[in-house]
C-alpha cells in the first residue's frame, strides 16, 4: 500500500544535521497521523552522510529510503531522483539544513487538503545574510518581469505537490531544470503560504555566488525568451542611433572640417558597443548551451545504490 506522504530531501555533506533532522521530522510526521515515507538522495557527499543515512534506514526500513548518486549532480537532480521514487499522494520537499523547520509540514498538508495541487512556502523573517536576502529580492523582481511565473519566494525549498504534478515534472527530459518554475507550469491550482525560517543548524550553505548565478540563469533562460527579445530591440535601437551619429559626423566634417576633438568620446562609444555585443553573445550562448545539453541525451544523474 502506498503512503499518503512522501518527503523528498536532497543531501550533500549534511552529516552534522542528519540526526537532528531525523528526530524532528519523524516526530512531526508520527504526530500527523498519516502514512509516510522519507526519501533521502545523497548527491555525492564527501563526508559520512551516506553512512548515517544507511543507519537511519536500518532504524525504519519501511519508511526511510535512500538513493545514492555516483557523484555530485546538483540539488535539483537529487530532488528529481527522489520524485521518480516517490509513491505518496502528496510529495513534500525539504532541505536538510533545518532552515525550513520540519514542524511546518502539517501546514502545507492541510493547505493541500483544501484542494490545491501545489503549495509553495514563503519564508518569514529569513535568517540569511544581508547579501542572500537582497539578492533574492532582486532576482524575484527580475523573474517576475521576464517570465509569467508568479512566485513570491522561488528559493524556498519547503513545498508540497500533488502526485500528478510530480508525474508531469518527472516526465520532462530537460537536462537543466528549475523545479519550482517547472511545477508552477504543471500545476492547475497553485497557492502560497507563509512558513517559518531558521538559521542553519550546522555546516555552511552549499550555494556560493557562482552557484546562485548559475541557478538563476537556468530560471531566466529556461522559461522566457525575454532576454533575447530585449537584446534584439536594444541592438536595433543602438544600430539606429549609430546611423544617426555617423550622419552627424559626416555633416560636421563637411561644415566644420577635420577635428581631433571627440576622439576619446568615440573610443568610449566603441567600447560600450563592444561590451553590449559581448553581453548579447553571452545570452545567446546560454540558450545555445541549453540546446547542446538537450541534444546530447546524457543521463541527468547516475544512481549508485538504493536502499
């Protein structure tokens, strides 16, 4: 018999958090009174996370399942592997660092039982650094403007999904994905609720500046053509202004004569146009790179072992 709830948790070097996560999570789920399973996906951890997960599985072999990757494939791929194994009617995703308290899960389940097929958490009183909080605000603003995805907090991992939404997500074969945006596209009746947020229990965040930039490039280029359209319009505008500027220089040469003044202004304009061109090529490269990843048809992740 399939469980009512599936809890999917990606793991990467979270050995110091796992015992506390297990205690708080199982206590919360036992009190909820629903049948459940917990699916841990180890994303190539280099500490002893796998050993601890094996011990947790031995404590509750009917409820705790473990997927071990051969190497690190990223948080979203680890989550996708858990989705592929989930059997519950409601699937909840959760980070292992305890910044999303497991005690908030009943709130998501209760909201799902009102008839929604996707419930996204919005972090209240975020316990992150100034940099993380305000960069997220900027990214949320940009995403809202260039995509049709309406999410208050796309960085919150605490979310609940109906199994048909998860089935649609698993059926996609995209090489690079952003699960919250993909889920929003697959859901018919999404909603949001506020959830608590806490400081990381132990360890350090796995997302550095480059990782955050990379993740948001996947979001922007994977769900919108606006960046390409913007540079097309911007390029046409610059070309028109350049033609007008050339006409102005020709007329000035005719009526004023040869001049040396303004040569540094011309250099500045040239450098500006070169910078714009390189940025445009970079954006085009992002889209072409996505196409390249798709046509290779390489596996998105490789599983070493399942418990």
